[in-house]
């Protein structure tokens, strides 16, 4: 069957299933998010704006800059995270954000991580990487101590044939200030609408914090060099006023490092 016709049939069947589940809004949202992920698992090379990571890294001796704005009903976040591959199949990233919340003032987040690619993604090869990182939160109130989180993530990219891929994440986060550790997870995919426009969908979460979902578009302004994106997201079972929107840009350089 033609793959596009196959996706259309899947979408019709999925819509019929949703209509049979009128009693639970949360269940319908969960099925919708995972249905979108399954539908969009195609031609994937996950990056900003997805939270679910892929097994790829920046090209050898090259760099990238991911920057975006995220807005909710009560907050505004401005992020910038540059990253470089200095060699050895490792991508190093350091960045942060400035966040403004109604009634809370300004909060800062700082992120540093290293991503090691163990197995590159191939036509018939499952890609595997490992990410180790740390996040420091500087609260708006000066008298409150900084929050520190340490995390481990294992991105796996599965080739499905015909340039289709599925991204799976399994990880662990340690909230040092709270003294608790929890597992994390993510599943995401991408669907090319045109050679330059890609639809994305994902579901991800942290144990005891519920499931979040996000859908959006990525557009190549300059292929493999400049990309812009926008997304909509929310947490399953949460009111609409907690939803978020993002707009971002991703810049990739050619190899230039010594």
C-alpha cells in the first residue's frame, strides 16, 4: 500500500476509535498524543523543538545554536543553547534561559550536558546515544537556595524503512534539592509535509508528574543550515490555560573547528 494512503487509513481508523471513547477526556487526549506520534514516525531527525531526543549529534567539528521563546498563560521563557562537536563522537552543550512568571518575578535556568553517540543511525542500524547533564535553577526569591538537577538520558533512533524513524528515550533525573530521583521517558516522530516543512508530535514525561504532549512544525529556511519552528503543548488532563506555545530558530554551521 502507498505509505501516504496507509497514513490516511490509519488516521480515519484512529478518529473512529476516539469517537467511541466519550467518557474520559484525559484518555482521549492520551490516545490522541500517541496516535499523532505513531502517525508522524517518518523521515525523522529529532531536534528543537522536540523534548524527545534522537540518537544523532552535530556533525564532526561543527556547531549549532538552538534558541526559542516559550509562553504560557502566566509565564514567558527565553532560551539559548549552543552546542559543538569537538570530535570523539561527543556533542557538548551549555546554555540557559531567563523566565518571567506573574507574581513570582524572574527565574534563571542553566544547563550543561554531554551527548555521546555510540552507534550512528543507519538505513538498517538502530542508533544509540547517551546524554549526561545538569540543570541549575536560580529562583526569583533571593533567600531561596538554588535547585540542582542531574539527569541521564538514552536516546534510541529506530529506522523503519523508507526514511522513516522512531525516537525513543529512557532516562533518570535526580532532583538534588528535593532528594528524590525519578525515571523519565519520551517517544516522538516527524512527518515531512513538503521537502522543507516537517510536522512533529511527541509524548514525554517524568514519573509522578504526568504525561505531556507537543505538536508543531519545523521549516527549513536554508536546508541543513537555518530552521524555524513552532509548537503547541499541554499536560494530559490539565486545563487549557496551562497550555504553552513556542517559536524558535535553529542554526547549524559547516565544519570549521580545528
